[in-house]
C-alpha cells in the first residue's frame, strides 16, 4: 500500500524506524543493530520467552508491536505515527523493557 500510495513518505518511515532502533539499542537485554535497519521494520530481541508479555505491556502504553517469536518483537513504522509518536514509542519501550534489567 505504501509503495503505491505513500511513496514520498517512506523515507520518513525509514528514519523513524532507525530512530526507534537507536533509542532502544542500549537497553540491557535488548538486541538490535540500528545500522541494519533499512526499512520501516525493526526486529529486536528480548530475553527468552518475554516477548509476548512485553507486547501486552506495550499495548497498555498505546504501542502496538508484534511478538514474532518468544524472544523477538517486530515494530513497524507507518504514516499514522509522527515524530512525537515515535518519541513516545521509544519512551514506552524503554520503560517496559527497562523494568526487566
């Protein structure tokens, strides 16, 4: 859909994804390489088995992500999330996953 209808916006979505990865890369127990984020999708590793619980906690903060596996979360940026929304998403992820130190 984005390729057909929002091509001009994709660069911003990709920048938001990189911002997200950079914003959580230093969290203990989180595995993500911001340099490998080239699209609007960010896959990041969490402690074994904790992804489903983290997804539920993030939903409570208004951040919708998907547990790809018991230890992998996928976040996708899109036109419904602006820069302020990305900052809030980073803060929520840091709050939720920072509790797991």
